[in-house]
C-alpha cells in the first residue's frame, strides 16, 4: 500500500516525520469537525463557541501544514 500524503509542512516548520504524521491525523480530524459544524450551523443549533474553536484550530493547522 502506498502512503501518499496530501499535505506537507509550511516553510520554516521543523518537525520529525513521525510527529508530523501524528499532528496531521489531528488536523484531519479537525477538518472533519469543521465540515460537521458547517452543516450544524445551517440548522442553527451549533454553539457559536464550537464554531470559533474549530476556526481557531484550522487557522493553527494552516500555520503548520500546506494542504
């Protein structure tokens, strides 16, 4: 099985390959949560705090990875 990654580290970010793989898993989960909260926002029952938390997490991951 080929382990093809759809991301790479931003220029200037130094991290071991193993750590980057683990952080990328978290980032992937966060992106999934972002999609979920976007759907929930359409239903108007998603807490604003959750949306803000997800957005902050996505911004932080964008400082580490290029997708």
